[in-house]
C-alpha cells in the first residue's frame, strides 16, 4: 500500500509535530441547493454525491492518520467551514481555538478554504510571536 502525501509529510515531521498540539483544519461538505418545484427537471447528483463522499472519507482518514497512526495531539476544526474562502469570523474562531488548546502547529486538509485558513492561522501566529518583525 502506497502512503499518501499527507502520511509522508507526517512521517517526515512527526518529531517536530509531536511535542505540541496540532490544529487540523478541514473543509465541510458544501450545501447543494435543490429545487422543490415539481415542474423543474429533476437531476440525479449521484456522481457529485460520490465525489463528496470520497472527499469526506479522505478528510476523516487524514484526521485518523494524524491522531492515531502518528500519535499526535490533534484538535479538529472545520465543521462550519463550507464557504469558498475563509472569513474573518472563521479565522478568529480558529485562532481562539488554537490559543485555548495550546496548538502551535496547523494543518489544512480539504478544499482551498481549509488550506487558506491554515495559512492565515500560521501567519497570524508568526505575527503574534514576532511583534517586532515584519512579515
């Protein structure tokens, strides 16, 4: 069985990640609007549903690898992250969670919003820890 890129990353960095808590930011399944009108043509979204099921399974697998396979202390975040981009509210919520849990590492898994939020948390953490230095 070939290891995923995420597993290889964790294996290569486990010594650095293990001493502290890691915030795992994952994307939520987007809400698909359906038409309730009886005269509108009905589409079957089976391929789309299968795709999102596969994405959900991969996100759960990534969280499993981080916490169980590599014995990392993880905090999941992302149940409300379903928009196309992170908002100030989600950034503040994630930063608050990082502070409360003592997380110093952040990993984004899933869509672009999760990755962007992870980057924003990382750079906000750098700014907070280096008040005198500029980014």
